[in-house]
């Protein structure tokens, strides 16, 4: 069975690698992926005496999103995450150039207890998820 699983994973990875450059730039393309990886939309890391709240996964699929809002220790996503531009005229529209900043915010160590995230897709539909700190901590 492991051999078949390895083969399936290899075929899947090869298929994804050969998708056209414009893939994953609309709701139809990113919504199924973001639904499957909902538990990984954001991550918290303790680093250099701070909490870092990462939005890397959402940045990776931002071309199909109109907006990302979040709230910290709140039931309301009342802050807007400023997404990097979607480079629709380039070969890799979802590339993260990070010219205007890094994909995280810095907060006081231990200050993040919960995070709520609301994403708005480019078709106007929304999806929301709430995370406990322990569920999104990275080593």
C-alpha cells in the first residue's frame, strides 16, 4: 500500500506542477484548497521574545481572495490583513515578493489566545474560522 500511496503522491505533485500559470487565481480554484487546509490559514510562532502571527498560507492563495480580516482574542474579525498584490500578468501570480512587508505581524509574547479569521473570496462569498493558540502554534 505504501508504494501505491507514494505513486499517488508523486502523480498528484507532478499534476500540480504542470498546471497552467494562471491556476489558483479565482474563487473556483482556491476555495476547495482553502477549505481543505482551513486549520492552517494562520500560525503562531514564539520568536525573539514575541508572538508572530503568520498569514503565509492565505498569502499563497491571495489571488482568489478579495479580503482577509482577523481578530485577536475577539469574536470579531475587526482588523484587515493587507495582502500582497496578485501579479496576474506574471508567470507566477501568487509569488510572494515581500517587497512591502513580511507575511506576519509581531505582538507581545503570549498575547495571542485566540484568532478569528474571515476571508472574502473574489465571488463575494465568505468563510470564517476561529483558532485556539495551541492549535496553531509552530515550533
